[in-house]
């Protein structure tokens, strides 16, 4: 015996911040591959926005969607936030092990800095 299909209902609208969290998290982690992690500092923002969106989606009792997008952005934000100290250590190690010396001097009231060979 078959039953007739019920009326089709559209999916709930996505939370406005779900896609924001996903995009910002992807930019943060993607910057590791494209520009050596320069934009990794946006990862904490993705974590905060994604966590807030997931919390609000869960509290909406099905009226809001986009939980997967918000959760993915939150996870990418967490991973990027964890990687920030490692990126800072890598930059400092590169500066000190690259064979160049960073100098700064104060001459005539002006602070001058730069690299020497």
C-alpha cells in the first residue's frame, strides 16, 4: 500500500552568519597555501561567528538552517587559531635564520630600521 506524498515544504532559510563563518574560515586556512598564512589572523573571527551561529541555529528549533556551513567555519576557525602561534614562530625563525640582521638606530631623533647583509 502506498501513501500519497505530503505537501512539499521548502528548507528553512540559512542563518545570515553561517556562510560568513565558512568563507572567513576558508580564507584563513587558504592563506597558508596561497600567501604563507598572512591572513591566518582572521581565524578567531570565524570561530566566534561560527560558534554563535551554531548556537542560534540550535535554539531556533528548525526555523533556521545552515548548521553545517556554520560548523565547518567554526572548525576551520579553531584549526586556524591553533596554527597562529606556529606561524609566528616560523616567521621569527625565518627572520633570525635567514642570514640577515635586523637593525635599528636612533639618529637625530629619527628611528631608522632595516636589514643589513
